[in-house]
C-alpha cells in the first residue's frame, strides 16, 4: 500500500509538472526580444543578408541580383554556357521558351518578395511596436528598411514587370493582394519608399554596406528610367552628379577589382565577402556561383555565362575608334571555335574597344594574372558554350586566391569582388540618355565621352607573338610581376594585347544619333552585368528613330549566332510574352484567384 | 522470453501464501523427445501465482494448499501442460515440444502474454532467424522475416535499414518506435544482433496503443538474452569469416566506343564530323581517333615532353586505351570477420549473461569499412522472497570509415558511371588523374575519392541499459520500477583533401570535425495484478506511469589550408583559414499514465483493453495531453466443445478483432514556437565592407502553430491464428485498416507570407489497408532423422492520401534531381507516386513528328513522343503530366526453407517484392549523356540512328543529342523493380554429441553461408531493392545506390 501510494504520488507529481513538459527551442529567439535598437539592427542585417543571393541552399542561381540569366543570357550579351545538360531550366530561358514551372523565376520571386520584401515589412512592423527608440535611430531604421524594400521590389519588377503584389507592413493579409496594378503603381510604390529613404539617409555611411541618400535617389532614377520617365529621372541624376560627391575612378576595371571595392565611384555596392565561416563563401555573390572558368588550368565551377559572339562583335570600332552601329555583326571577329588548344590560332587583329578584353576573356589574350588564355582547353564544352570564358568582370586575380577567394570544394570561384550595383558611370550614361531624349546633345556628348575617355586609361597589356601556346608550362604568362611572366620572350608585356582604340564622339547630329550612341555605350560599359535585356525592353518603347526593336534585335542575334553554335536553332523571341518572366506556377496555385499570370504564358 | 519466464517464476516464488492444509508435491520434468531433464520449468498452481521452478536436474518441490486442483507447467519451446493433482504427492512430466510456441511468453508493452492469449496483431522473430543474416544491424537481419514489416537495407558497411510497418501512416516520420529492454530507443548499428533473444513487432493499434503517442507506426520490442535460473554455465564462441563482393555494375562503353558515341552525338546534333565537328580529345576527323594523351588534350606519342611534368600545375595523363573500368577499380573482395563470445547461466536466486562481440566488416568499395565492439552484461538477482532487482547494460563502440555516400550523384558509385573510360586512374607519375583533361565532364575520380577519404570516420560510443526492481506486495500484486538510459557520444572527422586532377578542383586541404552527445532517460513504474476468479476468470491488470526526457547537443568545426596532409598533423589547430564552427541542441520530454487489462474466460474468450494518456513537450499547453484507447477481443474456437469434432486435424483456432487509436508525435520538437534565428548564410552581411567577415543578423526562422497536436491513427484488425495437422502447419492472417487523422502537414504558404518554416497543421488524412499472412509447416520423416520446414510471410499494403489540406488540389512535389521532379502526391494517390509524361515511343519520321502533339521544338524525328492527355496537340506540363507509376510494391514476402538430416542442416531464405516500380535516374546520365560522363552500351547500340541498329524501329533510346526533352520525367525512366532474391543459403554441420563430448565441448557446429547468390529481376540498375531514400516523398528514385553484394561466410559455433 505504501508502494501504491507513492506510485500515485509520482503520477501526480509528474502530471503537475508543466515545467517538465516545457522545452523551448535552443539557439533562437521569440519576436519580443527584438523590440529595441539592437534587435531591429540585427533584423535589418538579416534583411541585407540575402541581397547577395547568399541563400543558395534555399534559392538557386535564378535569384542572383546580377540577373545573369534574365538580363544577360536572355539577351544578346551572353550564352548559358557550360554544357547542354547542366542547369536545364536555363536552356529554356536562353531560347525564350520559359515555362511557368521554371525554377529560376520562382527563385527570384522567392528571394525578392518572400524573403526581401517580407523581412523589410516585418522590420517596419516591429519598429512600430518598439517603444523608446530615439527619433534619429528610428528614422534611420525606417529609411534603411524602406530602401531595402524598394530594392527588392525593384528587382522583382525588373523580372516580372507590373504583375507583382504591392505589399506593405500595413497589409493585413499579403496572400490576398493581387498582382494586377494600375499603370505606374509599382513604380510609384518603389519611388515612394526611396523618396522617404532619401529624405533621411545620410550623405555617407560609416558602414559602406548601408545605403546613402544618393543610393536611394540613384535607384529611384533607375526605376524611372525603366518607364522612360526621363522628366522624373533627370533631376535626380543631375543632383547626384552635382552634389553627390562621387567621381569616376581612373580606370574602367576599378569597378571590377576587389582592391577597389567601395570606391569613389560607388553609390551602392552589394558587399561580397569570404572566410566568414559561411559554407562555400555563401556571403560572396552566391547567385553567380556557377559562373567561373571551368576545367583545365583554372578549374572552377562551372563555366556558365559565357559572353556571346554578338557582344564581342559589338566592341568593334571603326577608324575613328567609334562603334560600328549597323554592320558590327555582319562578320564575326575571328574566334577559336573548334580549334584545339594545341593547334595554331591567330587572334584577330581588328581594332576593338579596349573594354572588350576586360569584359571577355578570349584565346591568346592575357586573362588578368591567370596567364594567357589557352582557348578550348579552358572552356568547359566549347561546341556548346562557345569560344569565350565566363564573363570576366566578377572574377578575381590569381594572387587573391586563398585570401579573397577562400572557398573549398567545387564552388571555388566565389570571391570578395563586390557587385557595383549603382555607380557614377550608371548615372552619367542615364543622364546622357535623358539628354539625348530631349535633344540636349552637348550634355549627352559630354557624359558619353567622359566614359569613353576613362575607358582608354587602362588597357590589357601583353602582346603574344606566337600563335600556338606551348602546352608545357603553366601558368604560362601568369603572375603578378614581370618576373613571374615565364614566357620565353613570346609575350611583350609593354605592348597592348590587341589593337585597341576608343575615340571620342565629336558631336551628335541629332537626338536619334545621340540616343543610339548612348545606348551603345550602355551596352559596352555594363556588358554582362545583367542589364541588357531590361534595357532592350525599355528602349523598345522609345519613339521611332530612337527605338530599338527588341524582338528584331534578339531574333537577328539568334540567326547570326548559328554561325558559331547550333544552340539557338529555331529559337524565337516573341514580344508580348517573352519580355517578362512568368509568375511561378506554384505561387499561382497557392493564391488562386489572387495572382494573374503574365500575358502569353 | 527466457528471462521473462524466469521473472514470472520468481514473482510466483516470492508470493507469500499462508494457507492451511499445506502439503508438498515434488516431481521431475523431462523433455519428451530425448528424456533429458528440463531445468527452469515454471510449475504453478492453476489460477494462482503460487509456484516454483525446476532445478538443474529437472526436479521441483512445491507446497500446495489443500484445495489446489491443478498444476500448470510452462517452459519456453514446450507445450504448456496441466496435471490434475488429485491425491498425488509426486507428479513427473514429460513435456512435448511446442512447435509453434502457443505457450511462448511474448513481450508486449510493459508486460508479457502467452502467444495463445494474444488478441492484438503481434509478430515475433526468434534468435535463429536473427542469426540467418550477417547484416550489421538488427533490423537489417530480419528483413523478410516478419509479415507486414517492409525493410530496405543500405549496403554500405554498417549500413542501416529503413523500416516501415503496414504501409505509410503519415507523410511525416514513418519509423516505428523501438524499445530495447524497456528503453525506448532505436537499435541503429550499435546493438550486437547476437545478443538478441527475441523481437516482437506490435503491428496494430490494439497492441501498440500502450505506447500512446508514439505507437502509430508500430512498435518493435527487442529483448536481449538473460541467463536462466538453474542453468549451468553456458559458454558460446561464435566465429565467422568471409568475403563480400559486389557482383554487378553498369554496362558502359570503352574508350574507343566512347569516341564512336561522340561522333554519333555530333551527327544527332546536326553536325558533320570531318567538316564542322571537333572534339578536344578524339580529334576532328570523319571518325574519332583515340589519342595517346588526354592531358595535353588529344596529343599523340612524340608530341609531349614528359620531362616538363610538374605537380599539380602541369600534369600529364596518358589515355586509357582499353578504357578504365572504374567499378573494377573500386570494387574489392572485402573481408568479413566476427567473433562473439558469451557466457550465461544462473542459480535459483541469480542469473547472468555476459557477451563480447567484435565485428570487422570491410566495405565492398576500397578503403571503406565498419567495426563494432560491444560488451553486454545482463544480471538479475532475487534478494528476498518478495524482492528482486536486475540490470542490463551494453557498451558499444562503432566506427564507420571511408567515403560511405550512398544513392546520390556525388557518391563514388555514381562517379563510377560518371567518369569517362579514357581517363586513367593515375597520371604518368602516379598521381591521380581526372577530369582536368579537357572535355571530361565534372565527375570525381572515384579511386581518388575513396583514397582521400580513407581516414574519414564516424564513431559512436553508446551506453544503453536499465536497472529495475520488482516487489511483490500481496499475492498477485507486484510493483516494478525501471530506469532506462541511453547515452551516446558521436564523433566524426572528415578530410577534404585537394583534388587537383578534377575539372572543378578543390585546391585547399580541409578538415572538419563533428560531435554530438545525447542522454535519454526513461523511468517507468507499474503495478501489476494477476488473479483468477472461480478458476475460470483470468485477470491481468497493469497500471503505470512513465517519464521520458531526451537531451542532445551537437557541434562541429572546420578549417582549411594545412601545411601537411599527414593525418597526424592535420588537426583543427593548425588549419590556417576558413574557420567555421556551429553548434546547438534540442530536447523533448514525455509523461504518461497507462493501464491495461487482459481478461480471459477459460482461455476461450479473450479481452484486452488499453488506455494511455500522454503529455508531450512537443505540443502547446492547450493540447499537451491526449488519451489513446484500444481494445481487442479473441475467441479460441478450439477450446469450445462444439469443435471437438475437428481436433483430429485442427489443433488450434483463434479469431481476433482489435480496434485502437495510437499517435505519432515525431513531427519535430518545436512546432509550437514562432522563432527568429541567426544563420551565417541567410542572415549575415558584410555591412562593414571588410571582404573577409560578416555581421550576424536575424531572420524569421519558423512560424509556430500553438494548436498543433499529434497525429492519431485508428487501426482495425481482424485476424485468425490456426494450427493444423497435429501441430505441423500454422497459419496466421491479419486483415487491417489504418486511418490516420490530424496528419501534420506543412501548409504550403504563399511566399508573400514569408519563407520561414511554415507551420505544421493537423489537417491531413491517410488511409492504409492491407493484409499480412504467415504460414509455416514443420515436420519430420525417417523417424525424426529428416526434418523439414517451410515458413513464408506475405504482406501487402495499399496507401492512399485522403486529405492534405483544405485545398483538394494540394500536392506534395518532391524527388528533385537536377531541376526535374519525379515524385508527387495528392489526394487519391499513394505517398508518393511517380509523376511525368507518358512516353509513347520514338518518333520515326519527320511526318510522324509533324503529326504528333508538339512539345516546344523538341518534337522531331528520333525524339520521344509524349502523350497528349488533353488532346490540344501541345505537350505542356500542366495538362499532360500525370501520375505514371508507383514505387509501392503490391506484395513483399519472404520464404524460409529449413531442411535437416541427422547432423546436417540446410536453410534457404528468399526475399522478394512484386509490383514496385523505380525511377532509374542513372539512365539520365548513362543513356542520355548528362554531363559528359560514362555512357551505357545500350546508348551506343540502341539509340535512334545508331549505326548498330538495323532498323530505327528497334531503337529503345532517342537520338543521342542530349536534348532536354528526353530528360523530362516520363514513363521512359520507370522500370519494374520487382525482384526475387535468394538472400541466404546455409549449410551447417553439428558434430554428434558423443564426439563433441570427447573434445570436452558441449557442442560444435560448422556452417557455410552464402548471401545474395542470385536475384531475379527485370530492373536494369544495380539494385532493385533500394527503394527508399531520405524522406518518404522521394521514394523510389535510384540515383546509383551501393549494390547488394554477394557474401560467402564460414562460421564456427562452439559451446562449452
């Protein structure tokens, strides 16, 4: 009986012990701990944390802020690259045959709206619940959160157009918000956030990752440019030029070197870093984690985003060092497609814009300090991906390996090179575009020529005098000092690598000519930076004379590209459908009657 | 079982009865077969718990009250016998063997029952069946031996088994609950299977409901060996040694044929070799030319100055002219060695069982292996007439070493088919060669991978056991208290050494270490009351409480760049960059009250009622407690008078019916909480622009649902147990239905609602129906010299999702491989099924292609024709994909054939599965050329337009042009994976008793055993058996799993 009693006692003891049955999660927090300055800042960092697409294991490469698929591969700037069977969804994108189930747009949707906008709204809501914040601190938080919200909305808008839901911290049920909007409503929402942010954010931030008022204005200007609202964009651009305190860096390449991250030209950079304990350098720009040279001597993953022959041809210049607007793509600049690395190949001697060999790495030309490009052996699968290495701009120097690119495993290309998302050169050329549109020819000329002038300051050096690279020495022509350049005298490092010339425009005959020059300059200056497709889309809406026919441009590219590869056989770009990505089918299914699909899908 | 017989015996002994007119009865109990004395037989006065046990000589003495009428003799393996006392003072008995164990004591939850009195659906596996296999894990060993239990084994050394009982009750965790000697923990691969005395599987809710919230997926109760009272010391040495070898591999083309394949590919892609096609290795001619070197690419003899070789920057690879067979390079004759030493015995007041085991199992792939060392001590003692206590402890050490990746595209098995034959294993200086040579794809040299991972290990230290005390309070009333514990310490060490030979090399040597430790304790207290009223009503009542708490912690760290790769030097301290670390923990707790009543009337009418009330930390305060009721009834018809006429051929017949509710609480520990968390990847940012560091922030991590509660499953079971033909034929069948309600489903939340882990809600419903059949026949001939027996089990389940969410269109889409999903599930389907297009053959002509429904630009001559389900002449994923196959078998079954003649015994065990299909994802690589890896002979010879084909109508594969469309999920990838496998064939010889006695041995037995001698299947992959991977939603996708090896073992069992 004593036993029985104690038994019953035990039963009561334990059943009363709610404490015993309360096990709270470890290593995480409930919302209430963030109702203070430190907490909100931590949440804000969390909202910045996905800007670099570093969420690769949650979203894939389709979420990259560099938009290499939508902006570059789907345009005439670049190919998917790699191999036919790798990243199959991008095959459909390259050929403008995107299906609603393609996971790339789905990832962009997820990162921009599911993660980005949601986190910003969450922060704005929590700021509203937090008492005792100093006004200054609170306003800075509000401004940064709204800047980020605008940025994520803007990125979604680029890809999906006006068919995105406008959701704020006051939206009671985000899942009930339709994605059909009045004309300009999305733009206005983005600009409203940026205008608010610009009114509060400082001239400069002590932490370079945070936006300044100029970043807000620059992004607002870029947003206006998408709708060709030059009237609204112009004053913002002019103000940045006049009062922003930014100056062009001396060299074009300063925008693509780790050493000159966060420089005098930068308005807003996507911070990339390595060696912080994140797997696979996940806080470098993971969204372009596949886009590094593959195989052979350099050997990284995975050889995607190879520049197109069309882009290379676009760098051709005439006797005055000016673009060959009409006939640039009639004949291809000589390439080594189908030529073995061991076989002889003479790089072309045509004169080209010097930015070509910073943007594109091709056979026989030095590739940063990685040596002389060996051609086919350095390409993952040349018959498919074409003769050019993956886009060079986000790459790094061999001398930076293991310090600014520390990734182990297969994803070794991720590095600390920031993506200069907004910079003064953007502002100059957008300002020039505004000027061209309104016939202000001197202003357009001024800014275009400033950019071209700068492009002449630094050119790729190292003239290779042999047409068959010795197979026997690697790194052949690689290194950071002259002594490293073990080339047996077959490279003259005092000579330019190719025939470069870039001339200044003396004058524009009319607005149309000015606009064409500006458009060309935008293409060359920002080539492979994920803008081309969106630029073609907006220029398609310009009045005749200035208009770039997007469909005609891309379909002409498709046809001419068959000279190099067979990949684009039968591909057709259809205006009215292909200029926007489909709303992800899964989201359509989850919000029936709320979300509407794009036209044509 | 033996232990429990003993426990009951002790319990009986310790009852204090003071009744008048006591007299002494004594006697001797023997085995009717051979006349040997039987020690340890329980002798009870019927209807009471008064009794004793026989001593070493089979002799017993019992004080019997004057009114006692009958004595009951029970002994494991013998038919329970009753003897009328009458006026006798000496009662001797020769016990008859109980072939089908009606009198066996079966361990059920917190109690035991005789087999005859069971009313729930319970299956058992005995020691001899556990010993048939050499699988390293307990569950791996009983594959095919129990009806209703589907087990799929992994073939990596030390590989575990996936166990599903009676279909999939949930889309969440379908693992059953394991209870080892009263401790609710899984066996993993650290329990010595030789220590197992019996395994009981509680399959229906009426038997499993005693485990409440954890019983819905069934319960597997494992009991280890104990000594027996009155047993002489029994020392056994068991040694076995053998060879394991993989016997199948993919049929891939050689180096020369690979060139042919490339040229076929070029033509398929519209190129004209000799004109506009060129391959870095095989040249640009009209026909391919195998080069002498592949690095430098395509070089011929005389063109390469080998003196320039410099590792790693300038390495030189000769072409492997005949072609490297990567499977030959990584397969080996692996050694298997096991030594097991045990001793057990007991006096009347104490028993003991000690064992030690050493297992060294080399993997079939080079430089992989599994080692296990275990020690066990099970001891029980009776301190006084009314109290006894005991304990059980196992200490184990396991070590899994090498690269044991299984069933994924990055594993060595997969790299075996992904690496081209032209690549040599090593370069001209003996360093590894690989895909660094141009146009070689991006696979990893599998030999190099296995070599570099040779020092990788995953080690587990485990202490598992219990202590208990049992007190007899009054006659028939006893109290038991048991404290169980399970302590785990796990350490892993993984080297990632530089892979300079790879096209996507890792250039930095890295090391990561991982650790975890866990402690789980459970404490249960039960009050048991056994009584018989009026000699007819048998009552057995148990009331109990149990508390369980589980705490785990884990951490890990890594660094890269080491001065030396000597494993002695490579310690975290000396790594130079990329310092990473992580760590966290988890815990849960459960508190329960339960009760169980067994009642029978004269053994004819049986009733079992169970109730358990559980409180769990995994649920919110409002929903913390739930009650799970169950009952079952049985009717032993053969006990009825009106069945007297059937006794000539029907020995036993019982029908059973049970209904019950049980739960599943394994849905994660913290679903009720909404949380924010940090994450270096997703919430950190280099806000300071440092290039090499980031600041940690927070992100929404999970959306909690405080209303979440457990899944509950209602099971109905109708069963029949029968024994026929003078105890030679037994038959057991169960028809069952499981219906799961409140199935937890992670609602698909639109992304605009945030991407934190969305909450689980109790919304889904799942139905499973099926039957289990067990059939056995045992007999002897030639006056007992020849023994033969056949036993078979057949199981079937049909699984159907009845509800996922309020949206009937809701789908679970899973099984994503290279951006293509293969499996899916929705209301009305099983979980999961294959999803894709119907492939209706290959379009033979341009005209056919024009007439076919168009799938973008894919539809053309030589490509697949997909079925246009909605007849709109367009193939689209929304309209033309469908559920096209199922990984679920129609039936699974096992068949044992036991033969014996004199001293020779023979066993054959077949295991099979019928009607299950598999997605052979490997074919995307080797048949369709994904990623420039190895290519199948079939692709060479049977692709459309292959020069090996006389007629394209015979083509089984499309144009080898690597088109995306061919890779879309379709019936093309679905294969029938039914199989029948001779799992075991064993011949044994036992030395005749008189000879072993001369050697002063108790017994000596030698045996030869072969496993997996043949497999009949139409499946073209390496292993039709590997059907489950990861979570259930990706079931049935073969990504290149380790094949089931053939194993030949010689064994020796020696008794002292």
